[in-house]
């Protein structure tokens, strides 16, 4: 094996390791989100998460007034103890 071939192999290996690290981070983040949703009682059934979604399909965020948002925020802070 020539030196340039070895360098190409090590560069490819390094790129693969970076990709693996990114994939592991994504999986950890998703696990944390699922855990948070489960503790909050908001975890949906597995079938919901396994569905393939059309990327062109747009979903609108739920409409909520500014007053209602701050009211819910105040309740959440009071429930948590106001530590935030």
C-alpha cells in the first residue's frame, strides 16, 4: 500500500467515526426526548413514531394567545417551585 492510499483510508475512517459519533448523539437526544415525553404523560404510541411522514406536509403550531402562554408559564413555574 502506498502512503497516499494509507492516508486516504485513514481519512475515510476518521469521517466514518465522526458520522458514528453524530448518530450516537442523535440517538441519545431522541431517547432523552422520549423519556421526557413519557414522564410528562405526552408519549404517543409506537405506531405514531414509526409512520413515514411526507416532508412536503406542513403542520401548523397550535394557536395560543400571549396571555394564555404566560398564564401557563406562571403555573408551571409555581408548580416547579419557581427555580427557573
